[in-house]
């Protein structure tokens, strides 16, 4: 991490973070489960969908920005007890993205908020 006393030869933190940049972008796909049909009394039919995650470098943010899309979101019915895409990302996919990014050397200091 950059600080004024430990500046790694850079005048500010943004320049330091830019020096750590890896590739311009990465794309990942993750399977997750959702409730296809809720029969009640704890009985469910489960199906799977895919979340496509794109991680792109932002010079403005001096870090990687993460976006995601669920191409089959139209099949996932909230009335069956399902979340929206953000809920699936936060509760199921996020930690897998973080692990994959960290394995590439992209830690929290390089992920834009």
C-alpha cells in the first residue's frame, strides 16, 4: 500500500496503483442456483443460471471496476423466492470473483469501489 512515507517512488497513490495494473480486462462466468419452482413446505425445484462478470481497468478510478450480467435473468422469478441479479452477485458470486482476482494478483487495493 502507498503512503507518503512509503511511496514506492511515486508522487501519489493513484500513480502507484496504476503501476500495479495487470491486463486491461478479465471476463469470468459463474454458475449459481436459483429456485425454479417453489412447491411450498420446503419443497423446491432448483435450476442453474450463469452470471457473466467483467472486470475492467479504469484509469479514472486507478483500479478495476466490476460489472455483471445474468443473460437468463428473465427465467428467474422473484415470486418463487429468488433474489435479483445484485442479490445473487452479493450472496453467491462475489466471493468467487474475489478469489479469482486474488489468484491473478489483483487484491482489494486494485479493486475500485
